[in-house]
C-alpha cells in the first residue's frame, strides 16, 4: 500500500528532528581537505587506550614481553582506570612522570615521521610529474608545449564536450 501526501493531511503537526549520522564518509568533505591529519588521540603514551604502547613500554620496563608480562597501565591520562578490573594482569609500576616523558618522546617522533613522510611524498610527486612530462613529450605528435592561450582553449573545449554542450556551441559558431 502506498501513501500520498494527502493521506497525511489529518495527521497532527509533528516536529522534525535532525538525523543522527552514522556513516561519516557520507558527509560532504570540505574543499582542500588535508590528506594527513593529526591523530585523534590525546595521549601518545597509550593512544587513549589506558595501556602503554608496546614500543614505549619496552623502554620503561626491562625485558618487557607483552605475551608474558602484565599490561602496563598509563598514569598520564587517567584512562588506565578502565583496566582496574583485570587484577593480576595489570602493571602499575610506570609512574605518571615516566608516562609524561614517553608521551613527549612519542609525540616528537610522530611529528618527525610525519614531516619525513610529507617530504618524501613531495619528492616522489616531483619525480613522477617530471617522468610523466618526459614520456608525454616523447610520445606526443606535437613538437612544442602548448602556449597559455592554446591550453585555455583546449580546457574550454574539453569542458564543453564533457558537459554535452559541444553540439550547441558548434551550431552557434556556424
């Protein structure tokens, strides 16, 4: 059974509410959205889990083995309280001061790694752009690069053809 709008004429006025969005990827993304963003966690020591990350715990606990040893609890952000019910499987030896130092150290490492990644991507992008330009020039029938005016004209014609207005413009020009 289908309903038309007239079926709801006797319905009382119902206030509408905003939808609760579940899929964030369906939201429109802002123009110029950054590829690399800062992490969403606040504490680099545990990444907001409450348990000190393995690669950091091995600096604070001698011979640390996550398969054998109890989980070291982060004292910096207070999220370690989530794990207090696991008595006998948590390690409270790492102090807040040590967690602060691990957080600072890992935060610095994150920034350096991100900077290296961005620099490497720029180098790779430049290399690919130059290689594509060389190959395109060697394969092209054209013996010289387009002038600025020729490039603008080609882009205009491309937009016309892409938007199905090409025939209309061609008939106007004739």
